[in-house]
């Protein structure tokens, strides 16, 4: 279980034995010395937390930018540790600056350690990400928004800033024509189309599904090959 940005009723916690992580910087902590949620999530992923193993539940409160960035880091845990240098140069300053803003306010955030150019670029990107939130708040509609749809929209905006098309070479060739279906607890079957052989497709799909991948139905024209993974 992972709790983001005040979703828990207790202070920050990293309990690897019970697999309970409270990435908070509100209750039971000193904000001046506690990283914001998005930076805690970044470090948690880089510390080697195996989110691809077992089932995890993430709890979050209001989807402000700090919370959404933290959620993005957790959802992108497989790629986060292997980002291109150019992608890191986009993502890390955003996390550092937003973390400083959320923890200590915009004035003290200027002391976050980013060089002048990187600070300006990060602020510009954060302003772009905050456009929708500010529109909703100015219209008095923030509390009435569809939280799920808004979060998806924000996650996609962060994707567009960080990733390039080439980053998804492992996935772009495989077309899931009928998607995937859960055939048993933690067992997924995928029906897809691709010109590659079954073993290549299996390796690519395992990158996404891990040990949950149980069955592949591959249309490799004109025949269909089935493989138990």
C-alpha cells in the first residue's frame, strides 16, 4: 500500500516489511526538512522498490501537481531508472522545483539549487501543467471536477513532456487487437497482432506484464500462434 500526499492520517512512513509507504509531508513532520510527495516517490522507485511484484494499492487525496507527479513516478517505475539523459533533464528539475514549491512555497523554492536556466525551464513546464488546475479553480469548479479524468489528463501531459516516440520501441510494433483479459488472479491473457515471432513478442509483453503474463494469442498472418507464458 502506498499513500500519497496526505492520504494517510499519520506521518511519513517507509515500512518495507509490511509494504506500507506513506509519502506525506504534512502530518507528523517538519515541512522545511521533509521532501514533498513527488520527490519521495522518485527516490522510492530509485531505491529499488519492486512495484512489479505483488499487488499494490495507491491512495491519493486531491490530485494537485505534487500528487500527480508522485503518481506518475510510481506508474512509470520500470522506465524511470533508465530514462534518457534528455528526459532526465526535463523530469528531474520539474520534480525538484515542484517539490520545493509544494513544501515551502514559491519564494523559498527559488533556493532549490537549480541553475538559472534550468529553474526557468522547469517553472515554464510547471506553469503549462498547472493551466487546467488554475482554470478550474478560477471557475470555482475544482471541487466538482471528475478526479479520475483530470488525473489521466495530467499524466498524459507529463508523458508528453518527458517521453519521445522512440522511447516506446519495445511496444509500438505489438498491436493488442482485443486487448487483455484477466483469466485468474494475477494471470493475464493478451490477444495481439505482430510480425515478430512468438518469443520476441513474449519478451516484449513480459516487460509490461511481468509474471502476470499467462497466455498469449498472437496473430502472425496468416496463422495464429498460441503460447503459454
